[in-house]
């Protein structure tokens, strides 16, 4: 598969100049690595033009529009690097599928020509001596580093807040977090700021932003990918890897970067046999496979997320897999005290700082003393700093518990003859900034060292992505990627975020403004409604130009049915009862009150929900005047 695709791309270089001239301009939004490579091979685009297109999207949407705030630093040499790769192509040298392809790095990946900060103000100007292993591999393969992305500070969390980068926001709902710690990479790739990006995963930091960005992300078996040149959080649990919009792009990125690194001893695992991902992509991967529904990770799960994941597993069954339930009642006991991050971070950071010439700080304690950290990290950082010597009985015991967890999970997979177990990547929707993200299932893969892949399963009715995760035995990384590919080929569950659409003449599309006049007797109301999909906002101005007492209310209404969930009753507990009901297609409800009685003018705004956005596109949003005499005058917003 890999060799066939690359051969086709090379063959495309013979395309005639006339055909290239007549081709449509390339749109990079949602474009895959193979589509970009094809466009360059055919002469419809260059690495420079593609890089410029991505830079334009970053300018339109990172600090403007939805203000995703995913990027910490642009590469000032990106266009020059792209031009050099274009020159190589013109001379007949194409390095491979990544040649001329822009990519993004989480800012804990060492770059010898740009600072590497891990989102810390204390490391704002920390300059490594050279590229890290994965950075060098991607650049050597022809990738163009376009930017470095924000992350949860020092990778110590999953909501992507940092003292240097601030709060990154989710392109599917900019009021929410993008997941973390690789949330800057996740948001950037979801918003098409580059073709593919790299993150790191200590406990979910590739998989969670993949889940919240409708992306594909693999946490490899520890030892498949080098950690050299990635600022550490835990040398036991850290691993690096790509996030992508398609499984093929993920496989291309993995093939470029996995493999043996003499500087990282754990990669001896792949010294003699390097995994090959592109060669294994087949739509029939589920035929004869056995998948377990992992019950412990369906507890305390949002109803819509659980439904979407179960539907995804049903699709796997329809594609040929045998599906069985896996209750594993001893799971909670097995998981207790299996995380080593808190014990290792302080010492691993000190070891990393010692490798940086003229490092601005030498320890976590110095960062604390300088006060150069975000307040949300204070409790965790101060906790890290209380650890004394790394070699201690508690650390040794935790490592033994990790080994026991891994052995038990692999025995379970063997005894039930399972290829993988399936569960939600995150059991709860993305939270709002400042809240604690609940529902992560990251611990099993991270603390067992076993590979797991997250990929899109669908969306909630609020337009938030849902992700399913598959976990398998050690060194089944290739098989897991092939499963994700087979699922995707049945019908991609990804859709692009509406806040970052294709640019129009290099700019974000303008908001749509709809004006309506509603009149009944002495009631006379002028309403102007602005639908701003880029800023994810609905704004209104309403004026009562008739008799003040003739108007009871002006409201926004939405028509439409389907299956919905919501609070069914009041409660004194922490979790109100939730019901799922089916409503008729002609059902109508009030979305927002725009103006009340005895008011001359009113204006305001509210977040634009996915349901309201869809309803507007279908002509199912309306503005309605309720008069004091009991009449209703309504006008659709089209």
C-alpha cells in the first residue's frame, strides 16, 4: 500500500503543464497528506503555496475569529524551507510522502533553530542545541515545520493552559477546552493549520485531544517511538506520536518517525523489526477479528458518548468482527497506584535541563521560586517538588504494579482470544476553561505501556466530537491502525469544525446578517440577527418602533425533532436524572429571549450551538413577536 501510493505520486509528476494550468486552485482545508503530495506532483501547488495557505489560516483563526490560541510560535524560516524543498522536487528529488508537507510540533519537542518551552514562561527562550530524534526524522523526510503549538504547561494536565501560551480553545466549541496536554496540536490539526502534527502522551495527551478534535491518534507501545529530545514528564510513561485527520495520514507520519534510536534504550524493542504502517492498511481488517467491549470504561459515561461508541462497536461487528462483553471486575484494584508521573517529573526535568546549553532554569524548584507558571499548575508542581530521591521503595512498588497490570491485561486478551478491547476515549464532553476534565480513560494504556488508538465515532447533538479507543497487546500497533483504517473506510465520522471554514480571498468568511420586521396592530418590531459561525456567536439587535405596551416578548425559536437528552427532574444530588426522548420533526421551542415587555431596544449575544447552526442552514430558525393581545407573528431566518 505504502509503495503503491508513493509510486502513483511520482508518476503524477509527468502530468502535462496544460492540465496543471487548468486545474482548480488547491484548497488546504481538510486536505490530506496524499492530496497535498498529489497536487505538488501535478504542478497544481508548491510547498511554498501550501505553506502560505496554512499561514493564512493561522492568521485568520488563531488570534482572530474564534481565537483558538493553538500556536505558541511560528517558524520564521518555514517559507524558506518550503522553497528549498520545491527546488529539490524541481531537480527530480522527492524524499517521500512527507516531502514539502507542513507539520506542527507540540512545544516540548526540541528544535535546534527555535526555542522549546513546554508552555512555560520560565523556558520562553530555552534553546536546545539540536533537533530531537522525531523532529529530525520528520525534517529529513521533507516535512516543513510551520509552527510549534501550545500545550498544558510542562505536559502536566489535560486542558491545555500554560503561562507562556495561555488557554487554547476547541475549534468545535471555542468556549470549551481542546483536551490536552497536546491540545495545541489537536486544535491546530482539527482547524487545518497544517497537514499533520506531533504530540506526546504520558496519560492521554495524544488520545484526549484527538478525541476532542475528531482526529486519529495512536499512543504507541512504549519503545516503538523515541523520546529523545522531548521534554519529559515521566520517563516510564512518556511517548511521542502524531495526530492526524485521516488514518492514512497517521500511518504516513508513523512510518516516518517510529524506529530504533540508540539514545533511547527502550527503542531496542524495534531495532531489528521496524513497524510498517502504510503496508498494513486494508479495509478488511475486522474480518475474523475479536473485539471486547470493556465494561469498566463505560461507567459514569455521558449517554450520548456511550451511544456513539456502542454504535461504532456495532459497525466493527458489521465489518466482520466478533464482539464480546468484557466485565473485568478486578479492574479497579489492578489500577490502584499504577501511575509514576508524580514520582518522576522533578528528576526527569532536572536531567533534561542539564542537556540545554545555558538553560534558563535548572530545576522545577527554580520555576516555582521565580513564579513563572500558571496558577492552575501550582498544586501539582509543588507536589512534584516534594519528591526526594527517585530510587525509593514506593517507586519500585509502583513499577511492579504497572508490570502486574500489563501482564493481567495481556492474559485477559489471550484467554478471550481478543485482538483489542474497545471503550470511549473520554467518557465526558470537553469542559470549559478552569474546570477539571472528568471521564478520561487514559490510565490503562499509559500505565500498562500497551498501545491504544483513538479515532472518531461521531458527534453529540451539541456538535462535540466523540471518540472510540482500541487497546491491544504490546507491539500490535500496526494492527490497531489497520482497524482504525477499516472503520474509517466504512464511512468517515469526522467533519470539519464550522468555526474555521475555508478562507474566501484569503480571509475568514463574513458573518451573515438577517433583518426582519414584525408587525401586528400597534406592535412594530425590527430585528437584526447576525449568525457568526467563525466566532461561534449569535448576535441580535431588536427595536420596538411601535407602542411600548403592545409587545410581550420577542424570541428566537427553532423547529426540528430527533432524539435528545436532558435533565428530567430536579435533584438535590450531584448528578440530576437524565432522560432520552424522541421529539417530532415539527416540534418548536424557544432558543433565546431577545426582548421583553415595555422595552424599546435590546441587544445581546450568545454562543451559537451546533443545533442552532444546523437549523439556520435548513431555514428552521425564526424570530417571533408575541403581542400583548395574544397574537404571534413569526418570520424565518433564511
